[in-house]
C-alpha cells in the first residue's frame, strides 16, 4: 500500500500531518508513506516496511516515525526517480489509471495460502452466497482487515444503500 501525503506550498515532511495514513500503514504488510512536495516534485519516504523497506534509509513499523530529522529520510527528486528505484528493487507499482485493469487483489499471506486466489472485491460484494470455507477465510483478521481497507479506499462502502427502514425491518 502506498500512502502519499502532499503539500502545494514549499515545505518539508516535518510539517506534514500523516496521522490519517497511519492506520492503513500499520495494517498492511507491505506499505510506504511518501511525502510529496508539489512545488518541486521531490518525494520523501517517511516510513516503509515489508516489500518497500529498501526504498527508505531505514525501515520502521510505524511506531517510531520521526519527521524532524529530514536527513534520516530517503529523498527522490521526482516520481520518475522513485519509479526507477522501484524497478531496481523489483517492486511493481500500479498507477491509479491502471487499477481498473486489475482483476483481483490479495488479502494477505494467510488468504493466499488458504485459497491461492485473488479477490475481485466488486464481484464479492455482489455475491449472495458464499461457501462456508470461503466465508471463514474472509473473516480471518488479516483478510478481513485488508478487505475493509480495499472497500473503503476504492469506494465500495456506500452508507446511503442502507436506510433506517431496511435495517429496522430486519429485526
């Protein structure tokens, strides 16, 4: 998971509020928080773990992120330099415009080991019946956490679809 925090005015990462991204960072096995200075296109790696660890000067679990020491952060001059480093490290970064082509996502190592399958979240949410084993695998903590994050970040959760009368009539 790549989390990007940006600022239009010239600034350094120590002025960024990254708190909104921390729960996502913490819940993903492979994640990175990047600060982008939009005035000069520089990218600062604030925190990285798992697959993304080689892109930072030091890896972190998210508990000890210190933005006051800019010298401790890896800096890339622009997105192209960052993408080149990803290629060198054999990290495939899927750009937003290419996400629609993805047929499914992994719900984590436990899910992968149990099912050997990617999940098409849109189809899953429209499914009216699931096999008991699939349901149990989906409700495992790691898979469920990732599923909720994907639903939230890809706009699959619509509160307007549930009305008070619908939930009240089921009692």
